C-alpha cells in the first residue's frame, strides 16, 4: 500500500531520516513486484539485422511471408441466406515487397493448401515460406510433409516425382504472438485493409466483386514506391515492386502500340535483360540503403537469462491477469543478443519475443543463472 518514491520518502521521514533516502525509496518502488505487475514495462533489445532473404537478390516470390486477414463478409446468392464469411491470404515477397492477394473461403488446412496451389500456379513455387504459428499453417506444413514423404517412399517413382518432391517448400515459423518478427507481412495486411475500406466502405460485395476489388488493391500495392522519390523531374521514376514483375508499375499508362514499327528498329532481347539488371542495380543502391536505419529499439540492453521470472503480455487481458512464467531457454542471435526465449508457464512451454515479456524484480539464485 505504499505510494510513489516521493510519497514513500515523505511518509518515512515523519519518523525517521534515512541516509540517501530518495535513492532508497526509488529502489524499493522499482523492486516491488505488486507495483511492477500493476504497471509493467515490456523489455526491449537492439533491433536485429535483417535476414539474408531480405537483402539478397532473388526472383520475385522466391522467399515469401504469408498471413491471413479477415474475416470479410460477402453477399450471399439469395437475400434470405446469411452473409458468407471469407478470409484474405496475403503473400509478400521478402526481397522486393511485391504482394499477392488471394480470397480464401475458410481458415483451414485445406483452404490454405488450395490457396498455396493458386499462388504457385500464378507466381511460381517459392523455396521458403515464413509465417506465424497459426493452426492452419502448422497443419499445412504437416500435411505437405506427409505427402512429400509418401511420394518419396513409392517404389516406382518416376523422374518428375523425384524432382518435385526432393525440392519441397521449406516453412519457417516465427514465435507465437510475436508479430514484430513478421513485420513485413503485417505491414502489407495493414495497407491492404486500408485500401479495402476506401473501396468498399460499408457495402457488402459478392464474391466476384470482392475478388475484382482485391486484385485492384494488389495492383495498387505493387505500384507503390519502395525507394525515396526525388523532387527533381529529371530523375528516374521511383522503383516499385511492379518493375520486378512486369517491368513497370502496374498502374502505369500503357505503352504505345509498337506493332507497326519495323523489327530492325525494336530493342533486342539483351536490352530487356539489361533493363532487369538495371532494376536490380537500383534495388541494391537505392532500396537496401533505406533498410539500414533502425527506427525502434536502437540501444542494446542486458540479455534475458535463464530462470528469470517474467510476465507474458496479453493484449486482451489486464496486466494483473497476465501469466507468470520462468525462462527455461534463451536463443541468442548471430550478434549474441537475446530476442527470443522459451518460457515455462502453468500451461506448458511456449516461445515469446522479449518485447512481449515484462521482467519481474524477483531475485534468483545466481548459481542458477546462465549468462
């Protein structure tokens, strides 16, 4: 039932005059577990370096992040029927930020696998997919592995089956409830929702109408600049994801008809290749430089250690009801900084990013700590 540092110090000084009382009162308040649980502060760590898939050249959609957004409600075929619920699968290229949007009828394993087939049919098979730990993603990963193992154990597998199954898609799952580890596709979901609200408003569209609007939003997102725009009209137009998909922004004005121009005056195929190389050169010099800045988490802090007592932040619960856990494993990055830990709670062991944890001022036996 103590107050803040000043109130606590003034109350104590009515009977005693402790030496260095202000520092002592502040220390007592900061080490009070009840006060920390009432106003917890999330931990922070220096923002990590970008993974190689974000800064290395690759074909568009070779490495993608995927997330589901929704639900959205579609107009039913008849007036008396209930609105149809659907979701939007958002695929983001990790190299050039190109976006692919797909309407999915439900958030199930089969629904995601069907969406993955449509995605690979239009964009090509990715080599790696990053996603969160949603049940539909985990189920799809398990089912694809079972299908791959089934094909690999067939006695009479032909060359085609051997080629396709030996190069399966690799899934990478981020820690549960840690959206900061998948910020690139979370930002794409936010942008997609913003444009859909502007287009739809409160209207309820049919499946065909919604699919048309979704593709138009995809075109807008793939035409947004990914490099800073210059005020000089003589400079080149800003680089967009559409340059890597079709050679220009998807909402650009169509080029004039070249069918009447003699073939000898047309550019050669090598010119097309040089344009593509020019886009990648600009991507390297203009776009990658913008990724070097750390706008958040700019300072190093002490690493979280094993056996530390923490609170697990829950957005839909008050702080007093957040679960208490003990850190059982730390996973330092390549720079030695800990940004992901395993926490044991009453319901089991789970992974969390450190920015979703609040350290409690509970003393732990130093012999149990592992730096």
